[in-house]
C-alpha cells in the first residue's frame, strides 16, 4: 500500500539540496546541448558539474584548468543565460 509520501519528503534536507542542484545542472546541460555546437558542448561543457549555487553564483567543476579557463572566457555568459532560463529569473 502506498503511503502517499514522496521520495523528497523522506530525504534529509542536505540530500534534497544536492538532488536539486543535480537536477538544476542536468536541465542547464540540456539547454546548452540545444544551443551550442556539438563540438563545443562535447569538448567544453558536457563533463562539467555544478558544485555550488549560492546567492545566484554558480560554481562549476571541470576536468582541467584549461577547461575552466575556456568556460570562463568563452562560455560564462551562455551558461549564465541557461541557468536563468532554467530557474526562471535573471542570474548575473
């Protein structure tokens, strides 16, 4: 018999926040996959992950310092726009 409670209701608050961040980043990656060339997405964005999102500042982990530098110099505005579209409000 189902109790009617969702998985989110049974999770500790920190687990829920981590799940939300993972879901947020998954949605951002899906948005970027549609808007970037396949080469750009595969080379620079695909293997990133969101490690923090506080006060409208996203902290993204990448596999190397070269990728970090490229993300900052070439893709930061596009990533910010994608986050804004996903969360439904402007993120600086």
